[in-house]
C-alpha cells in the first residue's frame, strides 16, 4: 500500500489544499541528474560544485571543464530552476590548494564564501563558467554563496556575480545564526535565501557536524533551529523573496511539512527522499502544517517537537 501511494505520488509538490512547495533535488554533479529526473524533481535546489574540485586538490579545474559539467546539469531541467552553489571549500570539505592547514578550528575559519573572497580568481572563473554554461538555455539559473555571515558578505558575492556578467538570481545560504537573525539586511543585497540546516545546526548548537558524540544537538527538530528557520522565512516573506531549505531537514517528510508551516517556499533534498516528502505533504493542508509548526516551536526539545507535530498531523 505504501508502495502504491508512492508510485501515485508524481507531479509538483503541494499541500492537500494546493499550496505549492517545489520539490528540488540536491545533486553533486551530472551523475546524480538521472535519479533527480526519475524522482520528478522540479529542478535542483542545491548543486554542490565541490565534486569538480576533488579530482585534483592542487589546483582549480579549468573553466572549460567547469562549463561542460555545469551545462550537463542545466540541460537536464530545461524549464526548471537550478540553484548552483559556488565552491564550499574548507572545514568538512578541505582543498589542499585553498584551505589553510594551520587553523585550530577549521569550521570557524576560512571556509565557504570566505575562501572565495580570499581567492577572487577562483570565484571569477566559476561564475564565468556558469554564465557560459547557461548561455542559450531556458533554465532559470540561480547562484548562491555558502557561509554568508552578514550583509557585507552578501554584497561582495552579488558584486562578484554582477562583475562576471551572470544573468541569474543571486542568493545567500543561511548557515550561520547571524544570517538568520539579520536575514532582512542580507536580503537588501540578494534575491533569495536557502537554509543550509546542516551547518545552521552545527553553528547554532556549537556542535561539530562530524563529531558523533554531539549528534543529539545536530537534530534538525531542535526548537532553536526551527526558530531560526521561521525568522529567515518571515524576513523573506516581508521582502517578497523566496526562502528554501536545502539541508538534510528537508528530507524528513514530517519535518518538511513543519518547514512548510514555518513559511519555507521550496524544499531540496537527496532525490531518494522526494517521493516520500511529496506523498506526505499532499496529506496535510497548509493550515495543519502551520499548526504543527507552532506546536513544535512551543516545545523545548527535538523529541517533544517531533511528538507535538505528529500529534497535530494525526488529529489528536
Ligand atoms: C548545509 O550545511 O545544510 C548544506 C546544505 O550544505 P553542506 O551540507 O554541503 O555543507
Ligand atoms: Mg553547509
């Protein structure tokens, strides 16, 4: 029966009362595209471009090599959205030629956008490759920066995108609590937000995402994390802009409904999760999602938040 429900689950993501929530795929490169298409992804919500840089950690891939890889992904979603994240090097994704080796706390050091602002040539080449890859395609290209901390970061990224002649929407990932707290000021510079809940949990709870001993604090049902999601989504709504989620949180079907209730406008996840999220979202109305979100936020632990949301959804 579960299988039947899943195979019946096709088409765009929406709540039972028709509130649309595009379901997008997280991909690491062209090899992940067939599974995304198969799952009926409405586009790509997170294209992690690090894979291209892992072949040779002594230098950046050539612009031509990048153009070819980006074009393969963009061509797969002719009318859809493809959100490309510029290189997120450092911390859990170190690259020899870019990542400082002498930092005591790499997760708090030069990583993500900070790396690219220190190496503007690498950012310039990547943005130029993206501009060329998108040429002549009807795809809706969006480009976002990882690890944006404040408005100055968002402005530096948007300036670099404009200088590269990129015809795309520019966005900021919300992975640092400061970005969620000041989401409105970041939205003065960029057109959309995307919540990276893996890092946002890590930085909110000061709990390394690679350390199993603190994994309790990495639980995306934590009410403090839900509060930061709500702040970001409310800021985006006030500015008439979008706020997606592309961290692991979006892949948990019940949490995906709660995120929708918090005002998140799209959900991006590993392709294998898309049918489950689509089927679950279709069972509940937006009002139920909002009630579940409020109930979850009214608790003081991840366990209680999950139970409170479950109780709303099962009509208790
Ligand atoms: C995140 O941090 O939630 C995210 C989507 O980025 P990554 O997992 O690649 O750091
Ligand atoms: Mg991240």
